[in-house]
C-alpha cells in the first residue's frame, strides 16, 4: 500500500511517500480502508519526536492519529464490528492514518448521515474538548471563557459547554466572530483589550479553557483572580504561571465518548468544520458506488504536497509553524490540496473519487 512515512524524527522534510506491506490486524484490532484522515498539530509533534514520552513511536512510522473508513479485516477477539462497516477512531502506531490502510483498536461506528470527512474531525479534537470541560467541572449556570473558540477543539468545546447550560465567551480572530456566535458563544477578540471585553459581558468568570496557546493565560489569571479552574492544552508557559497543562494520552481515549459525539454530529446537534473542501460532503459514510465528479481544485503532485505541509499553519503567523499531512486512499490518483476560509492548523483528507486534503481550523 501507499503511505507517508518518516524514518527519523525531524522537520517536515523527513516525510516521504513509500510502498509498504499491508498491515495485518492483531488481536482486538481492525484494519481500516482509510477514507478520511484527520490532520492535527499533535501529528507534527509526534513526527518531531517531541511527544515520545506521551506517544512512544517506533521508527519507521506512519503519521496520523484520526482515521475514518471501512473495516477491511478484523483480528482475533473482535466481535463488535464486522468487515464492511464504516468506523471512526484512533489509528494504532506505527501504522498511522496517512496511508491507504490503518490499524485501530479503539473505534466507533459512524452513524448514518455522518460523512467520513466530518467523522474524522472528532477523535482528537472531541476528546480534548470533553477532557478540558470535565477537568474544569463546567456546569449549568456558570460562565466559561474558551480561548480559540473557532478552532477544531474550540468549536466542539463551545457546543458541549453550551449544552451543559453554561454561558460561553469565546475568543477568536475578527474573521471568526460570526462563526463563534453561530456556535452559541458570545464572541470577543483575542489579544489587546481582552480583559475589558470580557468584563463588559460578565462580572464573573467561573472557568477558563485555553485551546489556542496565544498568550492569554496572564489575562485569564486576572479574570479568575488566581490560577484555579484554568486549563490549557496548548500554552507551554502554563508551568511557569502555575496553570494546569492537560496533555491527553491514549489512556484518555474513550470509544463511548466518541460514539456519542458521532451521534450528536449525525443528528446535526454538533457542528464540526472541514474547512475549504470546495465540494459538498456526502450524505452518508458509504463511499460512492461510482466515482463522483472531481471537485474544483488545483491538482498538485505528491511531492509538492509534502513540500507544502509546513504551510498548513496560521497564515502570516510569527509563531512556530506546524505542518499538516495527507493520506492516500484506494485509488492512487493525484492528491488535491484545497484552500481554507478559516485560519488555523490541521485538516482532513477525504475521498471524492480521488483523495484530496483540506485544512481545517484548530484555533483562532
């Protein structure tokens, strides 16, 4: 099968396309014919070696954690899914999701009405969003500030917090104010003037969830009057400020939680964004029996996509650049790269008669 691989830890230059043996599922594993692969900042952290303590990676490895597709084979002791069923979950290393096939042991069925691409936005972002709200103990009647409310984690966190009965104040860029409002939050601009904006809206802030990592922790401490009930999943300055940093691990993955998020998304009660696909999402998870028309995009070579991975970051950002990624499906046609209408990191690779990859927002 075709796969994107890395043989050493490093920058995006270590990624390369390779032909590798088709992996066989082990006990309690399934093999998935990949239809969509989520692209997350954690993928670049794993590739760089920065996440070895949390996600030990044996080289050579295939990157990619979030995966959605069709069960192609099952290992011993797998009784809850069958070959041919659409599933979403977390790929088991070293056979990650940037490939034609992936192995997974923690999966949930994709409900009718949820596309592969949208399903692939749920595992990592959904787990992080729920984990943060649970650790904060967000409940009805409280006011919570979510930094980075327009990103993939923030999008889900806002909606889950609103569903709990909380009032959400969400920080985002000027371009994303209407989007944050559509999620049920009260939008404010991040950066200078944040304190005045929030204080004009609420006399009390009960909790702060930072998913953006854009230096909002000092203002958050002022809003809370201390470091209690402030959590970040992205700001490395947390330790020096006495703020809790929550880094999820595979032990935090819950197929039950993932299944519930998928059901919410299928019913339209949870919105996720696959940014800038340029084509409508399929109405079901099933791949089309006949190839659908190719959506308008500029075709590029595999090498060009690999070279441009580092550009899948906040346009014009002066901070560190995190790369995106891609995957290759059953057909080995050209990969298609699409533009995003949201600023942010991450994306989804999905099947539209051929594979193409899109960027989706992570924060901002």
